[in-house]
C-alpha cells in the first residue's frame, strides 16, 4: 500500500426497534403460532424463551435449533414460531428479526401462560373455582367463547347454556357443572370485586374423558401412543401404583402381578380385566430427550359380558309367546329376528298362528358383548308335555307290540338314531346319552338342559308296509342340590365327573368365578384367595363367607363329547364361626401384634 494511503473501515450499526408485549394463555398440549407479522423478506431471525436460545436463522439454509426440537418449528418466510405448548413452556418468548432492506432490528415479545388441562370423567360433577377473596359485583362464565352464565350483582344469574348441568354460586363465583363428553374445552371466568373497577380473569382447560367399556375377563391394552424412546414410565389405578420403570432393567410391579404387563418400549399396559378393575388408569411417562412429563388418563368400566340367552315357549291355544332370559346377572337388551324379515325389540315376543317349523333368533347385547340363541317352534312344549329333571335318565317308549324292521328317532326334526332291521343302529346325535333298544323301539336318554323339545319316532313292523308314529313333547328342567354351610367353613362342590374333562366353568349368581379350557392353569375371575378349581374332576373348593350364598352353576364338557353337562347348587351360608380359646400365650399375643403392625404397613 502506498504511503499515505488509507483504508476505509465500514462499521455496520444496527439499531433496535423495541416492540410491545403480547400476553397469551394457551392450553397444555395445544399447538400455537407466535407471529411477528413480518411485512417483507427477512435476513435474520432469533427466538428466545426466558432468555435461552430456541432457534435462529441467518438468511440462508436451514435454521439452527437449540431447544424444543420436536415441539417448535420456525417459518423462515414470515418469522412465525409454531410450538406445541407443554406445561413448563410458560414464560417470555422474544423474537428479534431483521428485514433484508434495513439495518435496524425489530423485536416482539410474547408473555405466555400455559394452562394445565384438568381431566374429568364423563358424568362426574366438578367445581371450577376462581378463589374469590371478597364480595363480587359481576361474574361471567364462558365455554369455548360462548356465554354460559352471567350475574350483575343482584337477583338471580342469567343462564344461557347447560341449564340442567351448570350452576353458578354468586357468593364465590364457582361454577359447578356435570361433565358431559362434549363439555371439553376452555372455561373462562371474568369477575369484578365490589370495591374494584378492574376485571379479574381465570381460565380452565377441561378435558372430559369418556369411559372405555371392557368385558370382564377380556385382555385389553391401554396405549399412550409414545412417539420415541422412553426413560420413565409409571402406571396408577385409582391413585395406587401398579407398575413403574426407570429406564433400565425390569419394571417394578406393585399390583395385578398375574394380570398386568408393561411394555417398556411403548409404555403400553396390557391387562386382563377383572370386575373390580374399573376406575381411572393414569400413565406418566418421560421421553429420553425431554425433561417434562407426559400424561394420559383412561377411565375404564369393566362390564360382565352377556351369556348365551335361554329361549322358553308358552302356548295359549294357537298363539305362542317366546321369552328370552339369561342365567347371568349382566345387564342386557334383547332383540328378535324371525321368518319373513320379522324383527322385534324386547324380552318377549308374541306369535299368532305360527308355522310349526319356523325358526326364531334371540340376541342379547350390552356395551361389550353379544350372544344369540335360536329356537325352532317344534321345541315348544305342548300341553301335557313330559317334564324331566336335568341329568335324569328317562325312557321314551313306543309300546311296540311285535317285531320291528325299521326304527327312526328324531329330536326337533334332527335324526338321533335309526335302524333298518339288521346289524347295529346308526347313531347321529347324543352318542353317550341316548341308546336305542332295537327289540322294542325304546329310546333311553340322559336328559340334559338342551334336550327339551319334540321327540318323534317312526317305526315299522316286520309284517306291515305302513309306518307307525309316536311323538313325545319333553321339557327338561334343572335339578338343584340345596346345601347349607357354616360361615368360614371350607366346602367342596362336586360335579361327580366320570372321565376326563376339556372344559369347566363355574358361576356364582350368574357371574364367572373360574373357567378352564383344557390346558394350562384355570382363569380366576372372583374369590382368588377363597376358591380353587380341581381341573382333574371339576370340583370347586371354596371357603364360605357370608355373602357367598346363592346359586353355583357348573357347566363342563368331557373330552370325548361335544355336549355340555350342567350341575347347580343352591348354597346358603349360615351362622358365624365362634372360636373359644381357653388360653392365649404371651408369645401368641406378641406374634399377633406383630402381624397386625405388618398388615398396617402394607395396607
């Protein structure tokens, strides 16, 4: 450089233009956009949250993200920051930006309050409180921007919505509301004290959670829909710990050891639903790349499924009444279908001048299950029908007077057995329960509950070409053993199984106690500590408590047949056991006291 030459040093002087502060209130989990309202092209953008860099951009390429990578996104065309609001995202958001054609920075500030959503069960009654400190002269409540109720300091409040479900307390400003499913959203209260000219405001973000209905005994999965890897998972049922996991090793199980299993990859809880597993299930979980907890709540209602309905028939002249009932205590609705597109809703259906072989279907339904039974009108007992006890062995006799060359027995139109004069008869149904005597045509049958209906025998004498016919109308009625047991005693209910079993099911007052499907351990639904099934013989051993009275029904199936057997016990648990001790040692008292303290710790 020549002597005396000089260099020009250009100094860029950037001037800041201070912006105003916008105050925003957002619900936890909502996605919101903070806009700087840029008027033209930008060459620099910087967003900070409480003084910490979130994202910045220098006019070319992609922006550099420092925080909230999965939750915040910058639009480089207009400077907008779109962010999914988590609970700890409250605070000051400041944007500094620079237009391409100017040297001064612009600035905009947002003061953000992230409001936690309150979760309520559908149908519950809740109170939203503003915590008023003194007398009020004005109260206004809005739901999602629409007036619910307002009050101007005198008289009754004016109700605009939810007349039967929402009530305002004018002394405190509290809104008490019965939560329906579509009552989720933002509730805003503006109120004014009698000694003030300014308004106060409080906002509630409400999520009304509908209950999920599951069948007793079904296996269900409660999913939090985790998006990425987790480092902490905790599940609670009605506020009590079920299982938790701290990112390494196996999860720690506190309850439902045999019925609930946690998937540590997804956070899912898979649970076999028992009757007393209804209630609130809450999962708190934490992603490996986050410091804030996520939460999901399930409101669960466990409902007994319907059993297969029973159809009974009553005749009145040429008219018939069919009635649909269930053995279980589960709540159910009944609907019917029949010939010629016949349909009906209700427990009973009345049929005028029916065709004898018409088929009707009764379906029992509730929120979690559906079962259908069919009934052919040939199964309707006629007046004078023979009634036999379930499990009894009976003989249907045609009173043949001489030698026979053909015998055919049908039950409700379906072949049971036939014989054509030589060899052995051919059996089509009820192999272990029905036996034909080819000398006299007699059918000997062990009566099961499902064996009601019409039995028709067609037979032919050796010396005749014409057929004879005899019809029996049979109604099989349940046999019941009545038992009386002392409270606290251990008793055995035996079905007297004669050979190997492939299915056993015990119910108490229509509710499943235990069932077994031929392999593995039986599945216990009730009385876990008091009832035990022997899968070899079907025997149920049970410690009788006072409220264990009622009907015990066992349905079971032998390995070599397709039909079910049934046995019913009517149990009355009486009295109360009294223990008289002539002497209690000091050691026994000390041990008893220790056990009591141990129990208090863990209960």
